[in-house]
C-alpha cells in the first residue's frame, strides 16, 4: 500500500496524468512490488545481522563465564589438593605420636574394662544372692501363711462339726424325751377316756331307756373331743420341733445363727 511507503517514493511511483489508466496501474503495481521486495530484503539482512551480533555477544559472554567457572573450579581443586597434601603431611608427621597415644589409651581402656567387668560380676553375684534369699523368704512366708490358714480352717471345721453333732444329739435326745412324754400322755388320756366310757356306759345302763340316746351322744362328743385334743397336741409338738430346728434371730437368714461361745468364729452357721 502507498501508506506504508515513504512520501518521496510514493510521489515517484504515483500515476501521472496523460497515460492510460490500466497501463499506469500495472506499472505502478510492479514498481511497488519491486520496492516492497527490496525493503523486505534489506529488513531481512538487518535482522540477520542483528541476530548474528547477538549470537556473537552471547557466545563471547558464555566463553567468558565458562572461563571464569573453569578458573574458579581449578582454584578450588588446587586449594583442595593443597589442603589434602597438608593433611597427609600432618598425618604422616604425627603418626608416631598418635600411635603411642592410641597404644596408651588402648591399654587404659583394657584395664578399665577389666575392673568394670569385675565390679559388674560382683554386683551381679550380690543381686543374684539377694534374689535367691528373697524368693526363699517369699516361699517360706507363703507356706507359713498357707499352713496357718489351713490350720485355722481345719480348727473351724472341727468346731463346727462338733457343734453340729452336739446340736443334733441334743435335738434327738429332746425329741426322744418328748416322744416318750407324748406317748405317756396319750396313754393316760386313752386310759382315762376308756375308764370314762365304761363308767358312762354303766351309768347309762342303769338309767332309763329315754335318756340312753343323750348319754350315747355325749359319749360320742367326748370321744371326738379327746381325739381332737390328741391331734392338736401332736400338731403343737411337731410345730414346736420345727420352730426349734429352724430357729431364727432378727436380721439373720432362716436356719442360721451365730456361735455365741466361739470367739474366733466369723459369720453364720446353717444347721443341716
């Protein structure tokens, strides 16, 4: 376009009046194309030159940096070599003294180790003896406590067994005495009833016939009363025996009571 060209060039390539429009336009386009090609070629050359200059400057900078890095690395390596040489020389110079010092330290360590081992073995033997004594003492204590508990339990069992045997013997003796007394009373009652019946019958035989029915009814009632008295007596006797066998105190279980004369007893005893 004409706007992208300089003013002088645009004036030179501008169409002149008097020519044919088409021919002028073609010539104008050719000139413009030649000028654009020339300008683009010049621009390309300038850009290539700038790139070459930049690459050259960058390569120079890189070479300078590389040389600096190489010099620094060489200096560091040289210093390390010098230090290593100094260390080796110092090590070689101090070899005998170090060997002597290490020998002395080794001998001291061996002596200290032997003395420490002897002390450790003594302490270990003392601890072992103390542990053995402690275990034996614990075993004897446990054995003594077990024997004491067993003796206490055995004595308590013997006392309870004797008490139960005595209670059973006492209850059986009292029951036998009550049974004999009950039999004696029942025998006396039966004998008295028999005598009374005989007397009533004899008296009824002596009396008149109309009053015989009343006498017989009275005799029957008297027999029923005697039988009821015997039944009630047996019931009361069995009830008293049951109450005595299952004697209970306030605040205690049924059938359990404490031994008042046994001081070492703890707890209640159930009569079986």
